[in-house]
C-alpha cells in the first residue's frame, strides 16, 4: 500500500512524516575545470517533511546553506559568498512542491520551486517513495542550471552546468 492512497479520502486526518537528518543526505555535484573534474559536496544541516492531506501530498525541504561541505575550506568559503549561495543575505535554500503525483510502485512525479541565493527556479523531477514500517524513504536526483540562481563566477569559464542534486531522506511519521 502506498503512503498516500489510504490518506486521501475525505475527512481523513493529515499525515506528516518529518525528515530525520541523522539518516538522510543532501548532496550536489558540479562539473569544474572544463568538465574534467566533478566537485562533490553535501549539506550538514537541513529539515523537511512529506505531508499528505485533503489536497494531496506535499514535499518541503529547507537547507542551511552555510552547512555546505566540499572537503576544501577555501572553496566552501567561496561557495558561501555572494558569488554563489550568498548565505549572509540568503541563509536557506528551500524546495517547496507545487504538485506531487503518485504513480505505480511508489514512483512520484514532483513539481515545485527551488529557492537559492534569493532566486526561485521551477523544478520537475521523479522520486521514489519506499515504505519502511512507520517510516518512509524518499529518494530523488535531478539536475538544475545553477546559472539561473546567478551562480556563474568561474575563472576562465571553468564551471559547467548543470549541477546534480541528490536527496535521500528517511522520514518518521505522525498523525496531525
């Protein structure tokens, strides 16, 4: 049984699963040096939820942009600067769904907006929903053109688009 099918009947209480950050990952990959090197990083602090109510499923994810880590302090400092995430002015990166449609076998088709560095970009991607007892797991990967967020600085034009985002979230449930 899917996480949403029994929850969408009228007069059913809202069901919400909260992201467990200790068992979840938010990662990114960006091609650099004319595409010859891939920079891999992750975020250490984030929260989110998967909610199913009368209007259907919703997904939200909030990331502390200052928590990014690529393994190189100088690069991380530059990524936090106004050239990229501009964490002083925009400390959070957020994804908010505008539509979630469940297909067969836990496949989700998700539309929404990703907000970073003070700009919003529409995203459309597929995700996988897995039931794990009272918990669920959602995994999604998508690409996004970081230039749409104004993230274009690169010596000699060595930064290549698109960036790849990968989220694997373990969520625990509660009834509202």
